[in-house]
C-alpha cells in the first residue's frame, strides 16, 4: 500500500505554531522597550502602535505608546493614550506620572496638580499616590514638604520606585550624593532597567565619591 501523508494533521498543526495575540502584543512591547532604551523613539512608537492595534484595551501597550509619543514630541497622542491607559488601569503609577509630567511641562500646572491631588484623595492608602504628590511638591520648589511626603510613601512601601527616585533627587539638591546614590540603587533593585534611576545613577558615578555633608 502506498503511503499517503496525513495532510489534515499537518493543517491542524499550523495554527499551534502561530503566535497568539497576547504573544504578539508582548513581542511588540518588548521590541519597543528595547528601541526606547536606544532612544529610537519613532521606531519604538511604531512597535507600540502595532501592539495597541492588536489589543486596544491593553493598558501597558497604551502606556508604552504614550511614553514613546511623549519622548518623540507628539504630545497630543501621548496625552490621549496616557488617559486611555488610565481609564483601564486607574492606579498605574508610571502612567499617572507620565501624564502629570506632560501637563506640567505643557504649562498646565493646575491640571497636573488636580490630577495628583484627586488620586491622593481617592487612594490615600497607596504609597504611589503619596510619591506622586512628593514629585509635585519638589517640582513646585517645596523641598521640605516633598521630603515628608516621599518618606511617608517609603514607610508605606519601601520598594516604591517613584518615591526612591524623587527622594534621591531631593538629596542631590541638598548635596547628599551618597544618600541619593543609595536610593537610585534601591530603585533599580525594585525595577531593573528603570531609565530615570539609571540616568541619575550614571551621572553620580561620574562625580568623585565622598561622604555626604552632615545635617
């Protein structure tokens, strides 16, 4: 008897080899993040756009698209997608910070303040909400109040990345580089590859090491 290949079996195997939508979304996001780290903002934005087309309700993809557009100077698209992401995941701290930063940078400080304070009123139990208020106070120049909020956030969650970074910036302003370095290192242990912490730690490494001033 002549051997006939099992065509049906081969056909049934094909779909199992194709990546699922979540896998494709993850791949586009991973490629986009790698491009962001290389400062290839337009290419990263395109990868995240592909991820959003595949799953328009994925809060991470929407945030990533907003972040790339923000860094690429497309502020209208960035704001739209920050807000879209927050509608799906209201307590997503990096997205809250991205939108607040965009508003602040666009001379819409009162809107930024409203965004931060409304989150703090709604979720006072969240360390991230207190950290975001600490960021706002620092941007407004009230360093003692910012420090109080950031320390409160870290009492609530010692691994709160935004609080660690912001308190590090406060200590840099006070000329306590070793304290700042320690906080950036802690932020990177909590979130390896965090770009702001990496950038600031790299800047400190270029400075001569020495003890912090007393005070």
